[in-house]
C-alpha cells in the first residue's frame, strides 16, 4: 500500500500526505485491505491545530524507521476528527472504557480488522520512553506480538467492549427528582466545582465552559423572576467572564479566545484558537451585557468579531475552523513578547501603560517571554498612573495598534480553512445574539451572510453536508450540523425575520426528524439512520467543548414548534427530555445544555410576535427589551414578509392596519388577542 492522503482536502490529512507512513483515509478500500490481510488497524485521529498531533507527527510519523514498523505490521488510517466526529466520539468513548481515563488528541487506537473493535489505545506516545509512556516503536512491536499470539483474549475483551457500548444508550426512566430540584442540583454541583480564586470550574487545564456559565446565568434570572436570590450564581458567571477577558487565554491585541488555559489563573493558554469556542463565548458575553454596560466585555465581543471577520472569514461568508497553536515549530511563538521588543516599539508613555496593565514589570510568564495577561482592572491601572481616562485609553489603543502591526509581520500560525457546518451554525447564533444585545445590525448581517453561505454551499435541497473545502461540500451531515444550524436560524429569525431563513429552518427540522430521530425511545442519534454501520451509534447528551446535539436540537425544535404550532417538533423536543431524564439526574452539572432546555418547559416561554412596518416593530422590540430574560423570545415580522409565517397571524390585513404594530403574546400553543397598544403589551409581559 502507499500513502493515499494526497487526494484528501483536509489540511490535517494533507499535512501527513508526505509521511513515509502508508496512511489511508477511513474508507472501504482501507477497511477491506485490513480485513483481507488480517492486519490490525492503527487509527490516528487528530486535527490541524493540535499541538501534540504535530509533535507526534514530527517525532514518529516523519521518521523512516518508525514508519517502516507501522507499514509492516499495521494498516495505518489517519482521520481528521473535525470531518469525522462520529469516529472520534466512538473511539474516544472506547478509549475511556479501555483505560478508565479521559481521552484527547492525537487519539491512537489499535483496532481488530474483522470487528473494528479496539483492543489498545492512548493519546500521544513519545518516540522514546518518557513521562511514564513507552517509546512508540517499542509499543508497536509489542502490540503486533500480542495481536498475533493472544488473539482469543483480545476477541473476548472486544466482546466486552461491544456489550458495554451497547448499554451506554440510556433507557427512558421516570423522573425521581422534581424539575425545580434538578435545576437547583445542577447549580449546586457547579458551585462545588467553582474556583473562587480565579473563576471558572476546576483547576488546570481550565476550559471556558460557556454552557455552564449560560446555565448559571439562566438559573439566576429565573430564580430572581420567581422572587428568589441567587446572587452567588451571578457572581460566579461575572467573575469567570471578567478573568477570562483579562487573562492570557484572550488575545489582547488581535481578539479571540484560545481553546483553554494550561494554568488555573487563565494566564497561559494552549494557543490554538477554535471557531466553536469563540462562537459560544460571543453568546455568553452578550447575555452578560444585557445586565449593564461593561467596557471589558464590550471590547472582548467587538475585537473577537473583528478577528473573526479579518482572519477567519471566507469571502463568500463561511468561517474557517481554527488557527494553529504553533508557528515556526514553536507553540505560542506568534503571540509572546520580549520586554525589549515592546520597549522599542512604544513611546515611554505607551510602554508605561502596557507594562503596568500587562505585567511586563513582573517575571516572564512563558518560557522567558511575556504572554499578555491583565494583572488588574483598567480603572485601577489608570488611577495608579494618575492618568485621565481619555488619555489612558488613547495611549493603550495606540500601543496595541503598534504591537499588533509588528506582530502581523511575524510568521503566522497556519489556518485550518475547512468550513465546518456545525461550527458555523454556532457562529450564526453567537453573531445574532451579539447583534441583538449590542444593537449592531452589521453583526446580524454577517450572521445572515453565513446562513446564506451554508444554504448555498452545504445544502443541496435534500441533505446538509458537514464540511466545505476547496469549492466542494463533503461528508453528509451529522446531528450537530443539523441541530446547530437550525438553532442558529431560529436565533437569527429573532434578530431579523427573513422568509428564506424560516424556510431553511423548516427543511432542516423535517430532515432532522426523518434522519436522526429515535421515534421509539426519544432523542436523536449522532449519525443518520442510513449511515455507515460502526461499532456504536451514539446519542450524545453531555456537554463537551460544544453543546450536545440532543440539547441543541430540542431547543431549536421547541422554538420552531411554538412559532409554527407544529406538534411534531414539540413532541420530539419533549421526548428528548424524557429520554435523557435519567442521565440528567445522574450528572446534572454535566448536562447544562439539556437542563436549559428543560427550564424552558418548566417556566414556559413568552413568545412575542410583532407585526407592522419594520421601523415601528423595531422600536417596539427595543421598548420591551432590557435585562436578561431567557423566558422571552421576540420576533418582529414586517407585513410585506412572505410565507412561511406563524399560522395564528391574520392572513389579510387592511392597508390602514399595516401602518401600525400588532402584537401577539403566546405561551405554548395559545396566544393572546391582538394587542395594538405598546403600554398594554408592556403590562401583559409584566
């Protein structure tokens, strides 16, 4: 066999196309060869911006001696986890069963060619023994020997893995906790994991966990609405968001958040930037800003969107997947500074501001260099330097512009320019929320452009595709693709109603039910009903770096079902919550996204429909907005908008009536009589 990755489009797979390893893509040809030759499969799963994937590639996959061992004893298959999240989910789960430890990337699995069941695995393996790990070449020889001499034992182990996987899809169980108690249990569990010193949850490495922050914020809002007080929950959200925006996990010059911090204080990131993190954080920061102005949060949103549009946007409207952590073979080299470099770039006044704010007068925090991290609030820095606020702002902005210009002359980290449908769905939602809450119509327009890109390039009228690369879509979509785009569209409709967005949403919702819904037990499978048969068919419920597709699908179907009075959508959403009830009760803090959907059913949503001239409906919409109100969804629909429309809206309206606003307030499937007075609408909502 020869290396067959030259024909792939994934930047990650193409990085390995010139390896001496005879890499194969995951396809029928590779699987058939493994079966026919009865050679174990070495499955390596990673992605282009993964630092340790690069390390293992350099140490082992580019090494002729190691490659010779791999080629002799294994069929070697390389997978981009972003193109095949189904394989990644399945074999990450299998690794956890085999090792009783968490997974990660690169994922290295050794698989029986006849059953595709794994019998050994790990993540990164060094080329020589260190960190308590065996050298990769030695490990390969031992694995090959075990496969040839202890096949019966491996088959027995494989059967146990198969049985365990089949048991992982939770059965429907009756609730043992009341809804309110379950929501409270999640808040209490998150409180126990909260880092009171630096914000966030747990220790190092520390991830942003936007789903958990959104859950706590929503729990606080609903508790307050019912007359209670969960100030501690609100404080946990605001402290976490503040410390992330001040921290080194945030790019203070270019905008955007890195994937996680390697320390508990948010100071040193793993420098890769992923689209999905930034998309979700746009939503959470915009929610926080509905509680009041905050310059730090406002700048984080604006600068992150600025970075996304400047560096991550395809000319036709879709967003690229990620930026590498490495440049010139070193992690973080593009982002960090020597003190002397900064001094040479800036005036004395500018440098003093930067030194004080970012701690350049303190010991270097990353390999004898400085990764920018705010050590104090901006107000405190201004007071310490005895500067006028306007003067300080100008000095900081001019310093940052000079530093960014100088940084842009460095060798840039590589861009993974795949356009991933699911991640772009999250971006539509994030941009729409930011545009709504910050009154920035240009951000809503960007979300619409992204939706149009997906409709034109990733939807063929029958199927949604998961990726788009080099002018062509590839891989039929997974649950996350349909669910995230559908959820993005329903959010976009609340920002600005467009008939094409509603039509696209209906088509996706119908396909979601046809292709993924488990009509018997409830919930949604991650793969289509006619997808390639693998060792396990997941039905994800737990929060990960992205919300699980079951939660996102249920939320979007609730919104669309109530908008259109479509009981099929509502039944599927409620059925998902019923099916997932057992796992939610078993681990509440791990199911924040599903619990937020449950909360919508416990405390019914006010759905406000405004009809009238666009300028007037926008004015009414602003009048009834304010604060964080997750129980209210408002849709402004101009009279000249074409179908599809909510069925309870009058079909024929007089020309005179079209010059004023008519509102409907709906809960569940029942709506108020038409409301034509703004004061009456406010009173109804109060």
